[in-house]
């Protein structure tokens, strides 16, 4: 009988999915567990929500109850139905990353959790029942530096000798327009560099996407600022380790895994003041923080970093080291385990 059920009820692979997968891969050898809902890379084959309810009817042999670990609103609703309506012997743990006040319905759902894990202290300030602040970590085995970055980039076929990217949905909140503006400013001073926009625009942001592509066309940089769409989760690690720099300029970000995935790959980053980026930057030793709406600042930082090979190499080494020592999925799993143990030890 499983002691831990990890839910993933969103069929799309999102940042939440990535963080859940990172931790789950660490937990597989520690717990008798099931993934519930949709598949996650490198994780056990999932079971259905109905099957999870059936398996939760009795406590596991070695525990007073099973734990359901939830990360989204629909998953909290499913957990509450199982615990409070069906009366299953389970406890509900929710991970919260949002650094802003939740709307009414999510606030109520979160208030009904048995334990909440916040990813930052700022996130903890907006939710009740916080048992621990545990920063998200990245899989430092999956994301690792390339032994030959130049060869890895050449293999992508995107042109130039070096690559820069921003990764995420194409929309104003993610600051895709700020990235485009920064690259239009920076690339004339970096003739061997190609910039990638990795992600897609949903229907409501198609006009925004077309506006950005027109901006690139008018700047005469169509071959150097390339919109390549989404990259599968299986292909993304290889692409990231081929990059020389990641630039993420969101106007809002609850946490932000992309800089961490880059850091683990030995790729420094430039980021806005959103998310947890300032902590990732380690006072400028692994990344550079620029002001919100700071396209000009990001362009200047891009040229400064890529124009100084010694500085870039130092940032790359520091980025990998910090990811391993402070922001690994192993560290996150250890912090989460303490919350589970505290729940299981309650009378």
C-alpha cells in the first residue's frame, strides 16, 4: 500500500510539472509512492485519481495514513473530496510558490490543507499552515554542463558560435517583449551570437507574438533572434547546456526554475527582480539582476558578460556550484521529507 501519492492532474508540462518531477525522482527510492494523473519524465507510470482513492481506503502498513502531495488548485479540490467527503485516511500537503495574495477560492482551499510548504519566505507570507520554507531545486544530474559548449551549440543548427535564450510562454507577464528589445540592442555588438525564444504563445497572446516577430523583422535580425516554439522536456536539458547565457525578464514570477536549470548546466543568467532570481544570483556571482522593465540594462549586461570570456567562465563555474550546494532537487526532497515525518509523527 502506497504511503505517498504525488498528484499531477495537468496534462501540459509546466513549471509546476518540472518541479514535481525533480522531487519525485529523488523520492522514488525513499517512499512507496504513486504518481497520480499524467506522466512526468523519469517518474513511475501514473495511476488514475480513482485508483489513488481506492488505494487510500486503508492506511499503509507502516504509517497511520497516506500523504497526498498537491501543487495545483484542482489537485487540492480532489484531495479535499477524498479526505473530507469520502473520509479516506489521508493528509494533504500543498506546495505554494506564489508571491502574491491568492484569490478567494485558492485561499479557502489552502486553508484546508494539513501542511503547506512555501518555496520562499515571501510566498510563506501569503498562506496559512506553513510547516517549512523549502526552495525548489533542480535535477543536477539531468541538467549538467556540456564538456564542449561550442560543439553542443553547433549541433543545434541555429547558427552563430554562441547562443542566448529566454524560455517560457510568449506573453507580457513573462517579459518576452523585454527579451526581444534587449537582444535588438545587444546583438549588433555580439556578431557571433544567436538568440532563441523558446516557448509558444497561446491563443490570447497570438497578436503579442506577431508584434514581437514584426519588431525583429524591422530590426533586420530575423536570422539572429529566432522563435523556435516549445522544446520537449526530454530535449530541453541538451539545448540548455549548449547555451552561453539565459535571459529571463518576467514582470511576475512566483519562483522561476529556468535560471536554476541553466545554473546546473553551467550557464549563467540575467534576470529581473521577479521570482527568487536575486537569491539565485548570489550577489552577482552566478547571475546578474537588472531592474524590472530593464531591457536596456539586460542588453548592457549581456554584452558585458559575453564580451569577457574570463568573467563568463567564472560565472559559469559559480552557477554550477551554487546549484549543487544550495538549489538541488536532493536538498528540496530532504526538506519536504521533514514535513512528511512531522505529520506522520503526530499522535
